[in-house]
C-alpha cells in the first residue's frame, strides 16, 4: 500500500524532521507569515487533548529550549516570518545530536517556508494570468465578427476556465417592462433551450430565483434551497432541480440592474467561494460592457446601413441629374453646330450634309431627307436625301404622300406601321417607295409659312422614333429654316452656349462636392457618439466654441471685471462680406469650406487664452483680454482683417474674402454677455454700412443710432396701421415708337415728420423686422384698386422672396384682383433670381397658378445673380429686365465692349426663348439708342419718365 506524500513543501519538511527523531516522539511546527498566514502542523496527528497541550507548548517554544526531553526552537527569517517548533521525546538526546537536529530543522523549515511562499506566489500569478487572459478574450469577443450565440458560447468557456461552470445561463433585464431574456442557457440537468428573443415576465416564471436575484440587486451564493429561504421564494418544479451550490451575480449600470450571470452545481457542494463570487462579479461587468458594445455596434451598423441606402439613393439621383445635364450639354452643342454651319458651309449641299451628320449624332438618321416646296407651290423637291434603300428621290408633283400630309396639316407627324396603314385606309395618304416601319416628319417654316419637310424613317421594328425625337427634330427644322437669321445671331448663341457650359460645369462640381460630403457623413455618423459632448459647446463645422460657450466665458470675464480682480477685455464681432453670394453662386459646400478656412485664419492670429467662437452662419466672435485698454484691439483689428482678406481657393475658384468687424470694449454698464454681443453687432453693421472690409468700435453715437432704429421701427408699425404707404408709377416705354406699354409701381412712405421717404430709408429695417410683407400688401391693394379704375397697359409690382415662402400668396393676390373686379392680365409680378433659387418647386407652383389666371411674371435685375438658363426654361417667365449696371456701361468708354457683349448675349437668349426684354436705368439717349439697335423691346429710366403719384394712361 502506497500512501500519498504531503502536498506542500512544509508538510514534507515536517515529516522528514519527525523521521529523524526517536520513535514515539511528537513534533509540532507553527508559523506566522505575511504571505501564507498562520498555520500549525503536528506529526503524528493526535487527539484534541494532546494536540492542544502541544500547541500551547509551541507558543512557549523560546522558553522550553533547555528542558530535558524537549526540543524547542523559535526564530524570524529574512521576510519577517516567525517559525516555532516543539518536539516531545521519549528520552533525552545527546548534545551533539540535539544541536545537529535543531540546525537541520531550522535550515529545512526555512527552505520549505520559502518554497511554499514561491508556490503561493505562483498560484496567485497563475490565477491573475487566467483572469487577465479571460478579460483579454472577453475584450476580443466584443470586437470579433461572430454571431451573438457563438460569442456567448465562447464567454461560457472563458468563465469555465476560471471556476466550475458546466451549468451557466445569462439573462438581460428590462426594468421598465419587468421582463428578462435568456440570451444564453447551458445546463447538464435541464435540456430546455429558450429563444433569445422571447421575453419572460415574473408571471411566466413564478417563484424564480433569477427574478429574486434581480430584485435583490446583490450577488448570492450557497445551496439554492437556503437562498430561496433567505429571499422568501417558494419552491417550484417548473424552475428545475435544486442545486448543491448556486452562485448568481447581477450585471449593473451604476445602480440599475440590467441582467445577471448564474452558475450552479447539482452534485458538488461548496463549489464556489467568496473569491469566485467576486471574480464572477468582475467578469459580469465586463460581459455587460461586451454586450453593450455589441448591441451598440449592431445598432450602429443598422444605422450605417440605413444611411448608406439613403446616400446611395441620393447618389443615384445626383448621377441621373449629371447625366441629364450632360445630355443637355450635348444637345446644345449640336444645335450650336447646326447654326454655325449656315455660315461656315461653302455650299448648300455641304450645309445639308453637315446638318444630317449633326442630326445623326442625336437620333437615328440613317434614312434622312429634306424636301422643299417649289417656287410655284405645285411640286416638292428633295434637295437632300440619304437612304439605305436608295438615295435618289426625284422631284414630284404634289400628291397625297406622307411628305404632302405634313405640308397639308402644317404640323409634325410621328407614325409607326399601324398608323401609316390606318391613314392609308382612310385615304389620307399614299406611300411612295419602300414601306417604312417608323416615320417622323416635321415642317420647315419661313416667315410663318410651311415651305418644306424634314423627315427620318426606319425600316426595322427594332428602331422606333419617340415624341422626344419629334421635339428634337422640330427644333432642328426650325434652325434649318431660319439659317440666315441664325447667322446674325451666331455670336449671341455662342455666348449663351458658353454660359450654359459654364453653369453645367459649376453644377457638376457642386454635385461632386456634395457627393464627397455625403460619403464623408457616413464616417461622421460613426464618430457622432464621441462628438456629442464636444458638440454641445462647439460648432460642428469649424470645431470652434459656440454661442453658449462664449457667453459662459464672457459671464466669467464680466464677473471678474466687476469684482476688480479681472483684466479689461473686449468682444470682436465679425461678419463675412457678401457670403450669401458664395452660397448662391458656387454652393453651400463651398461656403462651408470658406467658413472653415476663415476660422483657421482667425484662430492662428489669436493667443492661447483668447476665445474664438462661431455664432452661426458667417458670424464669428472673439473674446480677448486687453490690459492696455483699446490700443491693442485697434492694432489687432486691421491685422486680422488683412489675414482674412488673403485669397483662398474654394471649389476650384480663387476667392477674395473680406469681413466687417465690430468691437465692444468692456464698460461697467454691461451686466451680461448678450449686451456686449449686441453692441459689437451694432458696431459691425456700422462698419458694413461704411463700405465693408473695415472695423468700427462701438460708441455713444452708435447707441443713439440704435435708439433711432427702434424709433423708426415704431414709426413703421404705426404707418402700417395708418396706411401711410403709397405707390409711385414709373412708365415703361416701347423703344421702337416711344409708346407707354406699362408702369412699375414703386413704394413710397409719406412719413408724418420726415415727408416722402424712398425704400432705401426703411426697406432694410422692414426686411429685418419682417414688417415688409404687410407693407407690400398695402401697396398691392392700392395698385389693384388703380387697375380697377380703368386705363391701358400693365402695372408691375415687386414681390419679395419672402412671399414665395407663403403657400397662400397666389390665392391671396388673386383674391384682391377678383374682389376689386380688376383685369388680372394688366397685373405683372417682378421677382428676382433669389426667389427662383430659394424654393424652386414652390415658386414654380405659385407662378403657374398666377399665369393660369392671367398674371404674368417678369425677372428683375437679370444678370446679377445665378442667371441659370435651366430656370428660364422651367419657370413661366414672360419677360426679363436687364440690370441697370449693364445698361449704364453702354455709353462708358472703359466698359462699353464688355457691356455690349453681355447685353447682346442676354437679348439673344431672350429672343431664342421668346421672352420680352426691358432695359432698366435708361438715363441717356445713347443708352436708349444702343438698346434699340440691339433689339431690346422696352426701356425704363429717368430719360423715359420719372416716378409719379399717378399713371400716364
């Protein structure tokens, strides 16, 4: 029989020392160690009485060393551990044997104690290593691309590496719904496998230890029957068999219980220790973090997928728009070539061949001919013919062919085989030559008369012409029949084409930039959680502090200054000049890029303790300390404006930004940051009114101006109530014969103290306060009343873009016309290009509604804004007014040629689209004569008539 040896080095050492003593000897060893604690061993094992006496002797080991029949020793080692031993001998030992045994005992026990310490440290390190490895594996699982079930199964394996855990389950808890979900379940005695998506309430699981643990909110350990008794939970067979040992720990977010992990043993009592409970609690929080991270990742992926689909849809729409614009560009290019051919072709045959080549680039034109009526109107001549079945088409007398049908009906014919057969059966036509499967012919006009036909045809069912082809060929026919007229308009069309090409390139660039921005937003969404705290007090575009952050800093600065322990400071308010023009012309993406660059420049000029904030739009504010009063601010302001004004490339364009700056210096009268910002803002407007790209410091004069603005706003409100606004009418003359064709109603204010005021004195305040809409309606009411009293010609009224944001504008205006019984055809509305850009779909609906009732629309100040050709096509614009800045340059030496080119291009564009033109600001006879020679229809200006209170009927 082999007896297992002692498990520890100290036990083996005690056994060896006991073996060196005479038979019948009794040995007791004890130690107190900072690492191992207090322990006591005896050889051989004894009953309680003798063991207790030997233990007491061990405590007195230092005083028993001289007793006969007793060996005793007590000492401290290098690590401050106290060791004692006592041996009771049946007989006394010789002195040498006694000393030798004690020396051996001291050496052997010291070595065994050191070995036991090392073993304890190794076990502790191994346990720490296993825990660290487990936590590392849990962290890896959080980011691993595995299914939730596989992840939880691997979590179970990790827990099993730390403790006894063949039976384990994990639940999540919704304290609002008071329900749990078993996201993982493994049990040797219970084969039940719940679905992770199923929710269980306490009614579904009566007398559940899991719900009791979640309510208890603290870890529980022990046999399940004892835990049930402690928590006052009755036994239920539905909850499975009892466990010999049960350990459950809740998963918490702060004080909120949101789940639990439970391990249990059915056949091993006391399987878990307090150390296991602490360890499982530690692991549980990491598991909860892993589950939260996985849930957050799943939610983020879902949002990214949704946003990706949205971006893909938007990208497709943008790409379709780019394709459509490219198609429009190709069409415009082909039409330009057709017009150019009329002048560049050496012969008429060459011109026809080039026209055929151009048409063939746009539609199927392998079978193409041009037929013209003879001079006597009795026959048709095929002046050009190309056909895969034979090119020759002889001149023939007028009959009832398809070509003659178009001449007779004076309109285009698009027919397939069935339509041709039907017309033939009805006796309308007779086919000549080979039968066509699809045939398209359009009339050629000259001076309002049909003089020929342009036709294409197909002999196979695979090729059919469409209504788009018909519209295209009709337009081509119009260009051919007016070839000579196109020669005169060649230069104007080239300029219009160049403008269209530039607009297409600009729009394409904007779309590409928008596409890049949308793609960047996907990444931005993923970083949104990290930026939430930052964004609460910072601007999302520039990363600068926002208004709330700035006001907090200003409040602290004011408080310090008021207490006398702060440094004097100043607030600088910056507003970019003409920033709206950047957004309207090259897009908001370019405007944002400009704002970011300006923000960087401002920050680069500031000190670390200064605060630079973006208040919104193109407005920035700076809080700076100025210990020397306003001198340092006056030195900083021009340097900062010069830095901002340096050129910058944005969206492929070199821009020269500038800013207007207002400065408010600290004064004891200020009690809040809002007051400082208000005065700095007022100073900024003073700088902007003085010519922009400069700064102004707020003073008492500005304060008085602000008071006057308040007084003017009060006067404006009283004037609306008392209806002190009236229209002044400026005539619009036909330049050809000087006949008055209409008037423009101009707003005037009959002020009770200041007399008659023009809009320049109050329009800005009206726009800012929103009162201008009420003033406009007072003007419209008087103008419509004037129209109802009779007369001739039309009257145009200016409509602010604000009105197009109101869905009932058209109904309200038409209601005024109807109630006054006025002729709507004599009323016109003048709009600016900004109104078209603001909300194009709504503006189009409003203009179409007005046009359906006879009220036409004119485009005011044309040429100064976006001037998009596509808008002239899309919107029902009956006339456009050439801006006075172009008209003024017609008789100036320096800018005459440039103004001539621009006005000629605008008139060519308007003539092509059939739009009436009015030259604004005609003040000299030379301007009037040049406009008349260029083909401008009408004119308006002081030369032709000044505004008056009554119309010249």
